[in-house]
C-alpha cells in the first residue's frame, strides 16, 4: 500500500508538493521525501508534530533517538503514525530557519511494482530564497522584553541587583 501525501510550505504564496510513499516507509524516509521535494538537502535538524484538523501543533515525533521507548520514532513506519482519522503532521525543517510544512495523507492506493517510491507526482510554486518570517507573540507579562515587578526576586528591592 502507498500513501498519497501533500506537503504545503507555510508561506504567503502557494508552494505545494504531492508525492507517493510506501505506507511501510519510516518517518526518516518521509523527512527525506518532503525535504528533497522542496529542494533541501535534508541534512538539517527537523521534526514532525502530530496535528489535528485545525493544524494545531501536538505531540513531537522527533527524528533523533531520544532514548525513550523501545524503537526510535524515526524508524516507526508511517502506517503506525498516520491513519484516516489522524492524517495530518506539521513538519519543521532547520530549527534555525524554521521552514514549516503542513503534511497531509490525502489517500491510500495500491502499490505499483513498476514504480519507485517515494515519487513526486505534483509540484506547484517556487520555494522562496529565505524562510518566511514567523510572528511570535510574547506572553502578556513580557510585552516590551523587560521583567515585570512580580518577576523580580524577593530580595531584590529596587530591581537592579539581578537585571
């Protein structure tokens, strides 16, 4: 069985890649397929995150062995990670630049023994030269980057000792 997947780069312009990958492929192989289909070497740190229908970032599925569990997640087959009801992942490539992708299992199909997988089946849009800017919103107490009074140490009466 194969999975027909769609990966969308989180940018203003539509940058989409559709590809087929075997359901027995690992997260590491999915990482390679997504990164290479967008023209990246695949050698930067990256991670997948479970996601719901609203693309809310959930549990991390790291590509490096964290020493927890019986089998590293990067070796886990896609058919143990994805299903019809849990069919979305967020993929973050290059933690310094935060290239972010929305990856979705679109459908399943029978494997074509004459075809090699993974296989790029559709490409739309050009990857920008630089990663899109991310808008990070600060918590309410840290609007200007300065510590609030209640964040100061109890023994720091005037707020100068530690800051």
